[in-house]
C-alpha cells in the first residue's frame, strides 16, 4: 500500500511538471459582443496555469490602443472584464494576457473579443396591408440570437409583441428598446411617413435662413442657437415631421405665457423685426386644440450693447482739498461689459484718467473737472453723462473780516462828514444849544467808531 501511494504521488507530480494536468490557457465565452450605447457589458474570460507555477501579472488590452486594465489573481480562474457604460470609444478587439514564474512571456488566447456599439433606430420596412405598416427596430450589429424588444407608441409601452419587427395600424410616434435596457431606446419616428398625421411639434429658430434646431421624429434635439443682436430680423418656425391639415392654427408662447399681438405671426412662423433685448426668453409653440402638447422650449438669447450707463460718486456732497473720491460706472449689457474707460474733459478735449469699473483719486485743483465713463462689450459701446468733481471753496479768516472792515470804514467816513458839517454850524451859531447837543452826540459816535475800528 505504501508503494502504491508513492507511485500515485510521483505520477501526479510528473503530470503537473509536464503541464498536462493543469495547462496554460485563456478562453472567452464568445468572440462577438454587440450592445446598445450606454449599456453595461461583461467580457467573460477564463484562464489557467500549471498547479506548481506562480501567477505574476495579468492585464486586458485593446488592439491598437494598449493596456485597458490590470488583473489580479484574486478571482482565479475568472478573468472577466466589466464595462459599466458602453460608448463609441469602447468599440474594438479585446484580449486578456498573463505570465507566470515559469513562463515569463505573455500568454493569451488565439482570438480576442470584438466589441461593437450600436444605436437603435425605427425603420419602415414594408406594408402588411392597406391599413398596416411594418416597422423594425434596427441595429448596426447583431444583438444576439434571440433578443427581446419593447415597443412604444407616443411614449407608452405596447404589449404582446417583443420581436424586432411588428405591424402597426395607427399613425403615431413609435420607438423601441432592448429588454432590460428600456432607458436606452431609439428616437421616436412618425409612422407612416409622408401621410397626414398629427405629431409632436418642434421649434426651429431660423436666423438668416439657418436652422437653429434639429428634429428627429418626436424627439427634440435642440442645438445651441447663435445669439442674435438687437436690431436684427428674426423668424421662429414651428415645425413638425408630419404634415398637418391646411387650416391648422399655431399658438406661440414666451416663458410659458401666450404671446401678445405685438409680434407678427403667419402660418407657423413668428417674426421678430426688429429684435429687442426684451425679446430674450424661452419660446415654444403648439397647435390650437392641442395646447397640452407644446414643443420643447428654445431659449432666444438677444445680445445688445451697454445701456443706461451712469456714474455714481462716493462720498457725495462737498469735497475739500485732498479728499478721496471714488467714481463707479454701471450699465446693462449682454454679454456683460468687459472694458470700462474713464475720461476727464479739459476744454474741448477729453483725457483718459483710468480703466476699470471704479476709479479713486484725491481732489485737487488739477483733478477737479467733468468726468464720464465709456462701457464696452462685444456688441458695442456707450458713454455716460458727465458728472462734476469740484473742490469746495472754503473761506479763510481774512475773507470773513474784510466785509466788516469795509462796512466800518464807510460808516466812519459818513460820520466824519457829518461831524465836519456840525462843526461849521457850531462856529457860526454858538448860542444854538440844539446844534451843540447834536455835535456832541456826533463826536461821541465818532469816538465809538474809532474804538470799534481799533478793536477790529
């Protein structure tokens, strides 16, 4: 029995050393994988190596791109690769490779896994009868042997049929998706085409004949429209992929509110001529009688040069020599102002005094004068009205005393003249007591004035 046990152990070791019992290999569950864009996928893989060998390193790589992801040995023999959200960049051929302590060269499978990415589309593929149309959920690659599909009519799921094709009898918007990936469905298509039908509306913003909105069936793909400039002529068109009756009436909305008669409407067109800054907003449209099914709103961006350019002064009020004053320029503009320039008028000329939204300086005789600012954006520029920055004329002591001195001198001269007249009369008629009293009073007043003038 002992000899037999030793024989079995030796045989096992020889098989392992030869690689027969535990060989080296990489195998994939499938060579082709096709999946809708945005879906998660798993590249199922299995690898093996000799039972007496030691795993060193493994990795996934994509042909023409290089390494994708390292792989540890923790889940041996599983080497599957998971891709969370498939995109066009993931398309290509993938391989897993590894090497061991005994085999230092990369080992991989004979062929890799080809990953393909597809968008689903609904196509009319035939007519079942005079009342039915055949539609097919089409993909650019094979989604497998028997994929299950979900069909929608006007956004509502249809029952029963789960195949790639089906017959429809009612004119509507149809879309499809692969089962388990309902959120990755196709754009809706109005079926049948080229026949009268009421379909979801879309909005087109046409400037100079160039469409600003692209529509695919009832799925609205709103592209960013080039902003229009105030004063331009603009036409908005309410468009549908299906023909409407000739007497259809369109209703226009701005910011979800019906438009007034201010703008001109004709058929399915809204004309803004000229465009003003007040026309900025979200526009949508609907067919009268179906107001509950409006189009997706499109934002109209109206650009205009600076308006209401004004200058404010801080602090306000009188300013003395050396006081600091700050001038601030404000305006309304779209796009915002990117450059402010300050000017000071000196006679018929204007000198640049600075740039920026605000400037500050000390008030002196040289800086006093009329100031204004110019605001400029990508559309144009506008200047403000002029504001005055003046140094206050503060009075000194001499200017206060001078008027009083002049007044006293005038009074003094008058009194001196009166005194001279009285003195003459006093000499001629010394007996006249009334004249004496008057002259005495005059003399007393003259003395008082002299005292006042001495004090001043």
